[in-house]
């Protein structure tokens, strides 16, 4: 708790994690990014929702293909 990890993280991810991702991408892939260009999500659904919310406006038409597997199927 003293390390301030007891509260909600920033929406785009923890800064230290984003820096580590930047370092990994430069080291392993030879590409440079800044932490402000990195967005960490809890999964694909959140990432896709964030993209749609950022790119689409009220009234825009969006076509979503039917998923082959239900997320609630067990």
C-alpha cells in the first residue's frame, strides 16, 4: 500500500508498465514508442470498446460480425 498500488490505475495503464512495454518493444522489435502512445487494457473486449468509443460518434453505423463463440458459453 505504501507503493501507492492500492488505488485504481490510470485508464491507459500504470506508467511503469507502459515504460516496460516501450523498452521491450525497442529491445525486441526495434521500434520506439513513448508511454503516452501505449494503452494497456484488461483484455480484447475492453480494447475494442475503447477503439470504438474513440473513433465512432453517436449515430454512426457500425457493423459487428456475429461471434462464433458465445462469451457466456460453458
